[in-house]
């Protein structure tokens, strides 16, 4: 392809202006220039996103697009996310059983117990108002994933700061290296403690297999933390914002297991907290959405746009709790689809039903448009979410 036939490139920094312009694109796949100067392909169509994430001609990159890489291959985070077969299966297979639907369902009573304990905390706040993130939306999933892994509460605050750092965009290579080192060092200390005094969690099971060196085991555990609670925090607060304006959906949450499940599934489609998409690398030349993608080109499967594609469902811009379930893109597709999706579903169903069952008049204390959002991290949501009841 000579210079005269190079595809037109659009600057794209994921700002509100750029995101709003997506709807006017005639192309489902378009080459864009990111704020870093890197040229990538951005796919917004549901079918194109599904193909990117499920077709072996697209592979996982060595590092996520938001985090600079460096040369220390052994000191890295994300082996589970940034390897293709057969290595990916080596890391994932021991985890599949733990995150199966059957095993997660057995955790439901404990998830409900933790949820009610945090609602007790919320109920004691003065003046019937509180920050929902501080009192509920963050502590519940944080406690759940820490208990699943067998991480003692003493480490909780340390990991909270570390996970925030790992998910932050725009870091230099040195800043990224420092936070990865902190994450691995802290998790290796956890593993040392568990070797001395087992806690009965997933890390005990993985240690017992002898399959992984401690630095690899630390990487897997940190990766699970990265996806294990801030996604739920973002989903809960965004869901409350939506549900405060949708009485039908609130009623469905409390109407029984089927209606609650369908409502949560629609919320997962309507709200996409993986707000900057998932990146892949073309392993060979491929035509996608009318565009010629060359081997080595990086492609972003933009999940938020795929979930609002009219090809997926009618009137996708509406949150319709009575909508027939569709296979949304929020958990991805293919071998890398979200390992914790069953856990996420159970947590959201329990947390939202218990929250509105206990506080049926709970609502945001301020207009949601006025609340600061998490734009600096790859997982979206609100920075603070004051509520009243």
C-alpha cells in the first residue's frame, strides 16, 4: 500500500467528544491515532469485536495497551491475559474449576452474608447518607475476592493502592515497573505467609499443585485481584445511577431469581465498565470490517460500542429490563473471555437486590452528571458516589 492509499487516520483519545463521534462513523473498523501517537485499528461493531476476541488470527499482545513494557520478562503482570495457546491454557486450566458456575453458586451464601454486613455499616451512617463506594460497592467485592484467594485482611489496604496503580493509564515505563514490582513483592509475601499458615483459599490449592513458581503464582493472584473487585465497584455504582431512573428494573430485581438475573444481564450490556476496550495483535493479514489489517497491527475491540450496536439488539441505547437476554460483549469471547464472569453475575445480583431490598428509596444524593468519574483507569465508574435514602 503506497502513501496515497493509506487509510485516513483519526485522532482518538477516548474523550467524550471522540466517544460521541463514534456513532457517526460509517465504518465498523477504523484506523485511529491514540494520544501516545500509536496508530491502531478501533473496532466498534459487535460482529467485528466478537471475531477479534474469538479468532486465533488475533492474538494477545505482550503487554496491555495502557501499560508500557520493559525487558524483565520474569517480573511482569498478566501472563493469564497476555499469552495465547498453549501457554494460556497452562495458566488458566487450574483456575477454571474454582470459577465454575457450580463452585461460585456455593459461594452465594457467603457473598450474601458479606453484603448484609456492609449494608449494616451503611445503615449506621448519620443523616441517611453515605458514599456508596466507601461503605458498600468497594468493600463487598474486595472482601469476596480476598477471601477466595485466602489473603488475610491485613494486606487489604496495600493491595487496594497497588491495584489502582496497575489499572492507571498514562504511566511511564519506570512508573509502571515500580507498581508491578510492588504488586509482585506484596503478593510473594502473602504466599510466604500462606506456606507457613494455610488460609484455605485458592492460593493454598495452587501452592499444593506445585505447578507454578512463586513469582508466577503471584502474577496470577494479582491478575485475579485486578479483575476481581473494581469492576464490580464500577458496575454497582453505575447500576444504581441507572436504576434510580428505572422503576421497572428496580421491581424486577426484587421479583425473583429469573427477573433479577435478566435485569443484571441487561445492566451488563448497557453499562460497560471496561471502558477503553480490549486490545489484540493481528497474527496474519486479515480483512475486517472492510479494512485490510496487516500482520502485527494492533486492534482495539471497543466493548462499549459493541454493546450498543443495533445489530446486537433493537434500541440498544435504552436500558430495558424486560429485554430478552442477548450475548453481550462485556465478558469478551473466545479463550480469553472473563474467567470471573459467573462470580460477577452472582455478586451483582446479590448486591443490587439486597441493596434495594433494604433501602428501596436509595438514590444518588447529587445529579450523576456532576459526579467525578474514573477516566484515568481502564475500569470505569465513579470516583465517589454519595447516596441518600
